[in-house]
C-alpha cells in the first residue's frame, strides 16, 4: 500500500504542481507583451486557467503525501513537518497572491501603463519564483529525508 500511495503522491506532484510552476512562470512574460501582441491576452487567459485548475488538482499532493507519511510512520519527523509548512506556504502564496494578481492582470491586460504602474509583471515574477523555490526545497527534503534510515 505504501508504494501505491507514494506513487500517486509523486505522480500528482509532477502532473499537478509542474503545470502551475511553468504556467505561473510564463505569465509575466506574456503580460508584458499584452499591449503589443494581439495573441497575448488569449495566452494569459489560458495560463491563468491552467494555474487555477491545476492548483485545485494539486490538493491531491498533500493528501497522498500525508497518507504515505502515515504508512511510513514519519508524521512527527522534522523534515516532514518542515515540508508540510513549506507546502502550506506555497499554497497560501498561490491562493492569496499569485492567482488574484493574475486575475487583476487579466483585467488590465490591454492597458500597459496600468499594468506597469501596478508592477504586476515584477510582482508576479517574484511571487511565482518564491512559489517554485518553496516547491524545490520540498522536493529536496523529500529526497534527502534527514534522519532517514534508508541510506539516501
């Protein structure tokens, strides 16, 4: 059962978090181009939709992660608690900063001055970078697992 739970956890992380990381990172580039590129608004809408949908699908990642951790008996380990806190931070950043800023950017996409005045491309780039960094640290913690007895 543990191998199944771990497999679903890892697949969900790759298939749900990966698209959010990529689409979120691409969003600021197309936002900057929205004033001059007639295709950019459609791309922005698609990127935002990807982020929204895959963020919801991403809920599967911690659910199966906790189930796996429970099966392994590591729920109290510091590396796992740290991973949970970082995951919650990444989710909060996505829900409270990135997705709302993307919605705001979609409203302003045709007005380059308003977009730059709100510093949306820079804010979105920074927020998405922090989101991706949090997930990178979680991945490293999952691989290294300080104190693990597996020799990894």
